[in-house]
């Protein structure tokens, strides 16, 4: 049956499999032999040749063999005498510090010069636990990255996406990478990459085309984005400094900001208004990962930054904090249409271990007024809904003040890491049967005036 499929359909299927599978199917029949060289999007990934877990220090013993296999695969897939069409996107992931990286670089550079590749996505390294990589290894990795791009400028000129893991640059090298070397870069992902523990660096690249920037577990004292004129999406997660190590300058196109962190006991709250004061974002996501709320209570200071905000997502809110404090944020967001909330009620880790790492869960004293000011919300999604008076009152307050509210979507909590849900946090749980759901709906309808549809999304029941 598969043999009867047209080439276009077969290529679509092959485009979704890893390189090892791709090479194996090429020997199934004469018809399949040339198909891999007809793919317009090609992925060559070191993980296809490297045994996990990648966090094991002995992984270095396997890198040489994996890189040898990757080089041979690249030599075959990029061979000019076999390639039948231009590669519109080449995704290649490997270790730039390995001796075979120069051979891989030469192969990629050759197909660029032959006009057979348009855009390149490059990844160097694999994700490993923070502080699981030595300072020397991180410095060597950065040196390898700088040397690679110096040897193959054609690659950096065709680079659209760059993902780097575990590298310590000098400030000058980091600036040069973003501002001068990778001039066509649209997306940069940094995992445990910085300019040294406790040091700061500036990103000032007025000619950069970078539109998406992500960095996680970076240990810089401060990352100062002075100028990235095309930046639209900024994602930051986990930091080791006392406060959020990030400031924003000239980022006129910034529309989406996402921040994830479970701050440790020594880390204090920060003012969101100071981070966003030069921005007018449309979408904001904050994830507290079940620990303390690391926002310093504010209200009117956020009015300018929230003036164009359309979507606000607040995740990982510990169930013990309640939700009414969120109203303070809604009152200064005159254009907000969608509010997504995720309540955290999990016990994924040992409580004693959690306390030693993160300390007591805390939330500041938010100023919640008794105002009846109109809220522009059209949709409220609450994941982790419990049929408590506190949740009822929060939902009801929004229903009573948001006359344009169309839907209230209530979801049961779902943890992908564990099946354990705290039994002590509340005696009320998500109403799973219709009878319990009717009780919740009646409580809301009898106390608060609203035409919004109430939807229990787990079984698509609506009232």
C-alpha cells in the first residue's frame, strides 16, 4: 500500500522521521533510494547518534563516535552528486568543540557555495543540568563556537536559528556574535550561556534582525538589552541572581514576554513595571512553578506597560495564595480580553527538600480595591478549579465586572510529572459529575449577574 503512494506523499512522511530512519528506508527499494535527497527540509541531529542520558558526565566518551557517525551522514545527505533539489531549511545539531566539527562545517559551507542551501538552523551541545558542566568546558565551548563562525562566515550569514548550550563567552564575543557575526539571525536560544557567573553583559545590536530570544539558567548578574529593534518575543527562565537579571531598552516591536522561574529562598521579588516600562506588549505569561510569587505588589505603576495587553497568563500559582490579588493586575489592563490562570496543587517533590531549596511560599500584600470599574475581559480560563468559596468569589467578581465576558472555562488540574494531587490543600475538588457542576453554576448565577457561558472543559459540559 505504501509503495502505491505518490512521491510527494512519501516525502511528506519522510520529512517527519529522524535521520537514522531516513537512511534505513532509503534501502528498502530502488524507488526509495533517491527519496531522502529530494527532501527540501533536512535535519541532521547529534541526538540520533548519541546515547542518553545527556546529563551523564561520561557522555564525552560517546561524543567522538557520535560525531563520526554524524559526519558520515552529513557527507552522504549533502553530497552534490546525489542532491536533486535545493534545501530550503537545513537543521543541524552537533558539538562545535569536537574535532569532526570542522569537517561538518566544510560540508555545510560547500553546499552553501553551490547554492544548495538557503536557511540554516544550528544547534551546538545538548541540555544538561545547571552547574553539571565545568567552567573550563563552558569556556572551551564558547571558544569553539567563535572559532567555527570565524572559519565559516558563509554559515553565519545563512544562519536563521541558533541554539547554544553550556557556554561562557566574553562580553565582547557575545556582543559580536549577536551584533556582527550572525547578521541574519531571527531566533537565538541560550541555555546556561552567559559571560561568567555574576558578570553582566549588554546586547546592543541596532542592525540585528533577531525577532525571538530565549535564555534559560543563565547566571549573569545582569542582561541589559539596550537595543534589539526587531525583537518580538522574549522568553526568560530560571536565574541565579538575587533579582531578575534583565533590563529592556529599545525594543519597539516587542509583543510577547514569557517568564518562568521557581525562585530559591535567597531570591527576592522584583517590580514588573521596571522591566516593562519601555514596552507596550500584547501578551504576557508569568509562571511561578508552584513556589512563591516573585512579583512585588504593584498596580498603577503597570498601567503604561499594560495599556495594549490582550492576553495575560498566570501559571503555577500555589493553591494557598488564592486568586483575588490578580484583580489588581486586571484593573490596570484596559484592553485585556483573555485571562488564563493555572492553580498549582501538586506534590511533585519531597516537602522537606522543597523547603531547603525554595523556602516558604510567599505572596506580597496586594492592593485590591472594592471598585466596580468595568473589566474588558471576554474569556476566563481557570485550570485547577476547586469548588471553594474563594474560587467562586473570584470568578463571580470577574463575571460581575466584565459585562462583555463570553465564556468561563473551568478545567481540572493535570500534572504531566506526577499523579499526586494534594489532599490537604482543600476539601473541595473539581466537580466531575453534572450534579456537582450544576451546584457550582447555581452559586454563580444566583449571586452574580452575567450572561457568560460556563464551560467544564473536561467533559465539554456547558451552562
